C-alpha cells in the first residue's frame, strides 16, 4: 500500500519516519509544504521532500500516486486542500490535540472543555488583555465573517475517512460532531527505539541527588501555572526546586507573568526554563523530578507524562482531566490535584513496586515495537477496507 504523509517540522517526526520505514507492507513518501528556502529546524531525515502548492494539487488529485494520504495534524495540509482530495484516496488524520482543542476563528474547537482556565491563573493585567483579544475576535467575526473558510474547515473534517487522537477518548468526543464520519483507528507517535523497552522495565534507579517539582510543560495559559503555584505555596517544600518549562507555546506576556509570580512566591527555588536545552541535559534534569503537576483538563503533554512516570515521578492531574481518566483506566498510578496534592504525598515517593508496575504498562503501550505493530495493524485494516 502506497502512503503519502503530510508532515510538519517537529522533533518526533524523525522517529515516526523510522517507524513507518520498518513496516514492510507500506511504501511511504514524506512531504512538507515548504515554499521558503529556510532549512528545517528539527527534521533531519533525508527522506523528507519539500514541495510547493503545485505539487500538493498534483498529489491530492492523482490516486495513482498513493492509496492513502496521512495528515499529521491539521496544519500539515490546509483545509481547502483536504476537502479536494480525490475520493479514490483514503484520508487518515492523526490528531496532535491542538487541532481539535485550539482551533481559532474562522475554525472552531471540535472538542469543547468546560474549565480550561482555573480562577487564580489570570492576574488583572492578563485578564484585561484577554478581554481586548475577545473584543477583537468578535469585531473580526462581525466585520469579516469568513463563512467560506469556516465551511472549508467543516468540509475537510467531513472528508476524513480514518481518525486517531492521542488517546481513544478523543475519537468518542469527535463523534459528537454531526459532520465527522471517520472510522477510528489505533495510532500513537513513537518515542526513540531505546525508550520504554521491556528489557529496561526493572532497571529502575531513583535519582535523589536534587529533587525537583515540575509545573506544566509549556508556556500556554491553559497550563494554569499560577493556580498551581498557590497550591504549592501551602506545602512545605523543604528546599525543592520548582521547574516550569516555558520554552515553547503561549505568548511573552503570559510567560513574563508566570516568571514574576514564581519568583515572588518561591524566590531562588523557582527555575523557569525559557530556552531549549540539549537533549542529554534535558533528560538528566527530568530524571531529578520527583513530582510533576499538569493542571489542565484537555489531553496534552502525554509524552512528557509517560517519561515522568517511567522515571518514578509522582504525576498529579485534575480529576476532570482526560489524561487522568485514561491513565487510571489503564492501571497506571497517578494522583488527583484536588484530593491528593498534600504535604504527605509530596514527601512520599512512589514505591519501587509502583514504579515498576507503571513501567510495565507503559512498555506494553508505548515501546517503539508496540507502537509500530499497532500502526501496522491499523494501516492493514485500512487496506482491507479499500
């Protein structure tokens, strides 16, 4: 079966290409719409082709070039092209999360959440900024309705034949949209081949050199950093560092407010990450984290959470979190922010048995070989339906 993958310049796509190249039944082509002469920032695979819009049109209108087009998030192929894909070509959409939760006008969120922002997460200055943004949004909507682009978005979603979110519940959420008709498949993006292997499950050594607490994983406001800071302020931290990764996502004003509040509440214990670290340095830092708090409802940071759990970190999530429900349902030991973010739980590490149990489950679900076999079965299923 011949597949054309539309991709974007992201750090985990090289692993994805490596995985697909190992599936013997598939003949793959990897393309990225890249009109500028700028080099890739994160991609290194020599198999990636830069194409222009003329080549995009040729691909989507020529069934002989491929049996399947895979869209690796909705930014990889604009909606006006998705809806035009020839109907003899099967369309697979692998969602990354933001493309169902964070779509902005003239598009719209496909999965709506009730409590994205916690009450203490917005200082007055930022609330005023949000009010101004909302005013501009409604003014733009009134003056420039962009009904055609909104319809392109709906038509593109309707054109998709097969869909996978990061976790299965996202397919159930998507089915609530009347224009969504895709079948669900099982797919996860792979980590590096040496991660989460069965051979490494029992090789756990706790790093107790400099215990740290991680708050969130990026600089977006739905990460609710400040709400989390106030919760931590009620706990005796005994010199533990507070690490807040803010080096991607969000906007400069929000990151500035988070950094100021973190310094105000925790002084030198607060360590904001504002630049990307070398991989070896980043992994070394992550291994020192004893507690990680992800204070948001939507699915996000799933790879970060798995890496935390593998390293024996206690992970805290809201009880209405999609991640929390999925992890608990699959037998993984995680903790509730509302009920369990207490002095006792912060001070008590996971037992070795709890860490090894989490590792066993993660290995079966997320090892490179497990993810590759899941992808192979999903695409062979698609082939059988053609």
